[in-house]
C-alpha cells in the first residue's frame, strides 16, 4: 500500500517538473520570437538602405550595431541561460551615441542636451568598467544549461573560467 504522504510528494515532484518544462518552453519560444523579430528588423533596415535611401547614414549603421548586440544577447542567453548585463549597457551606449549624432546633425548648435547625453555615455562606459572589473576579480562559476560544472576541490574560480567575463 502506498502512503498518502508519498503520493503527495510524488505528485508535487511531477508538478515541479512540469512547471520547469513549461518555463523552459516559454523561454525558448519567447527567445525564438525575439530573435526572429531582431533578424526581421535588421533585414528590413538593410533592404530600406539598399532600395529607398541607396546609402547608409551613421544612424543606420548604429541601428544595425544595436540589432547586432540584441542578437548576440539572445544568442548568449540561448547558449548559457545567462543575460549578460554588459550587452545591455553596450546597446544603451550605442543608442545614446545615435541620439547624440542625430541631435548634432539636425540642430548644429551646442546645448545642454549634448552635455547630458555625453555625460550619460561616460557613466555607462564607467559602468562597463565596473562590471568588467567585478567579473575579472570575482568570476562566477560556469553553469551549463543542464548542469552546474563543478570546480575542483580547493580551487577558486579564475577570470578565464567565467564564460561571460
């Protein structure tokens, strides 16, 4: 005879596994959709550059860099299940640089907006420095998608061991 407590624990483990698989399936589906949208947007931008504009402006090139960073971020998340913060900061810097260039091209005058945008880029560059310093001096343990890679006994993680450093 099976114990009701054992049955309840087995049922709970089954629901936990199903919940885990549902979350994983949602992640893959959402990442696939996001990746497709990034690719479609990049292709649409390139087609527009080649057909309508017939030349690429700095804005267009920086927009393609933003698409590249977004695609890299999705690819890294697919591979490692980690979202690298650095890529978000790179995207923010590229977007602010694009805004700065567009503002200078259209207004042709110095204003406080230029100082604010430039200061924001400087702060974000400093944030990347801090993140890189932290990941170099305090690397995380490498984790695979399915299991955690164990470090040898009495070994501290080294910067070269961190896949996202």
